C-alpha cells in the first residue's frame, strides 16, 4: 500500500506542475485551479488506464507488423504512446474543469504530457524515495514512534571499528538529520 500511495503522490505532484505549465504556455487551454482535480484524473489514468490502452495498442500493432526496422519500431511506439496520451488528455478535459478550445488545444497538450512523463520517468526513483521518506516520517509521527531505523551492520560484517564520520553518516541516513540539526532538535524538546 505504501508503494501505491507514494507512487500516486509523486505522480500527482508532477502532473499538477505539467498541467499548470500547459495552462500557462499553450493558447486555447485553460487550467487554473482545475489542475488539482485534473491531476487526480491524469494520475489515475496514468496508473490504471494508460497501461491497459498501451497494452491493447501494442498487441494490435504486433499483429499487423511482421517485419519492421528499428527506426520503424520506434516510430510506431511513439505514435502509440501519443495516441494513449491523446485519449488520456480527452478524458482529463471531459472529466475535469480543464477547458480546451480549438484543434491545437487537443493536439499539443498530449505532446506536453508525453514529454512531461518522459522527464518523470527519468526522476521517478528519486521522487519516490523522497516521498517514501516523507510517508515514513508522517506515519511514525501518527503512531507516536520513530521511523524504522536502518538495518545495523553486525560486527561480523565490519572489518574495522567505525569512524565518527561513518557513525554520523549512518545516524543521518536513519533520520535524515545532520548532527547539528539533531542537537538543535534535542535542545527544543
């Protein structure tokens, strides 16, 4: 469940940013505060609908092409991904308060979403890791405890005693605080 929540949250935040950029940069598209609701639709579509549609397109494309070149294969993949993005964009406009008027308001946003999601794929792991840290710290605060500590290494796996720098680094990884921040927090409470 944690992975699902973290993945949804990270993709949601990214979709809000992409939708706001689409609303600012593309004529004929009005997003505004509707980006919050539209991002829910985009995120759900990206997590559930997009893989189903992409799979169906891939199956039909695989049946129709017996021999293709690598370049032709890439072109077909990009066209299929664009068609999926177009369907997702139409669903977003239809189910949210986002308004699109004119031909280009339906042609360009799927391209922007495509490029946005390509960027998202590049930074996805880092965003998930950070969102996971936030999720763990919030969950620990709600339960009244601390987040799970990092697994300690056993003395059998360590060849030499740890240096103070290694200990400080391990402590920082466990709670995300530097020694100075930890000291200041201890002084407050």
